[in-house]
């Protein structure tokens, strides 16, 4: 708990990894003989303020999660598995609907971001308690171009105002539930949870995180992940 308020982490692991072209979903791939999703679950389990974890996954993956993940690894937090939806947004909403404590703080995280730092997870909780929202991100390193449908540049935004947005995205429960409920009722599909809060007029606070907090999406990301993990191990020695 944080200041007497329950904190629940929703870990979304319902993707099928189309871009990798593999027979196994990316969250169940192994890095150094450990499933990616296990690294992620362990990070949230190690944060004292997190009270429980909801693992949202496809119906076809539930048995795998029970037999290969929860039975084979010791994760020191209560974990519930919830069946997800067709889209990530629907999966998150199902996770939100399964939470009983309506006064809680909710952390929403991609299952394939295994290198989030525990101190940054805490900082999003702190921000959500103080301001209602706390979303991890890092300043953009690259120049970004806005192009039309023919790939012709229309404008170049000021890079100093641009951020690469990550997860966890952390909110007071009632705020993010209403944002998801509104989006669901109106058929609006956003690219992240913060976007749903933004369309409700909610100020979203960005917390600067780490460039190591990558989302594993392509085969190349596996190679990068091994390097990140190697560096983490070196620092811990």
C-alpha cells in the first residue's frame, strides 16, 4: 500500500507477437533461460507498495501461464489471471473491471517491458497519489517528422517538447476507469491509456524514466535485451 491506498498492477500480456513471426508469443520467449514475462512480474513484486498483480492474457494462454509461469517461479505477490480482449485497450479495461477496491491506485504495464526500474515504478505511484496520474517516459533523442499519406513532410515538431512514452502508466482508479469506460462506450481506440485520460481533459504527468525500459517487439530487441540484462548484472556485482 501507499499511504493506506491499495496499489494494483495490471500487466498486459495478451499479444501474439505478429511482428516477430514466431510460433510463441513474445512475452513467453526466454532471455538467459527466463521468460520475459517473469522478469516483468518480478519487478513489480519487488516494489513494496504494490499489493497485487493482475496478469491479463488471452484465453489460450491462461493454462500456459498457470503451468509454466506461476508454478515454476516464486513471485512474492498475489497474482490473478484475467482473460483479455481482442485489443490491448479492451484487455486493460477487463483488468480494471476485475478490481474491487475503487479507491485504489492502478499501474498499467506492458508485459514485454521487463527492464523497468523499481524506483521508477514507485515514482509513478507517488505521482498518481499526488496528482492523479504518473506516466513513465524519456525525452526524444531523434528529430521527429510529421508526414502526410505520401510520406511528404508536413512539419517538424520542436524536439525539446517530445517524449517517448513508456509504461507503467499509473492512475487513481476512478480516473482511469471512467476514461476507459467512456472510450469503450464511444468506440474510441487509443494508442495508450494516457491518451484516454487526455481526451477526458485530465492533466497527465510524465515521469522521466530510463532508456533501458524498452518494449520488446522485434527479433532485434532480443539482442538489445541481452545486452541490457548483461549490464544490469554487472552493476549488481
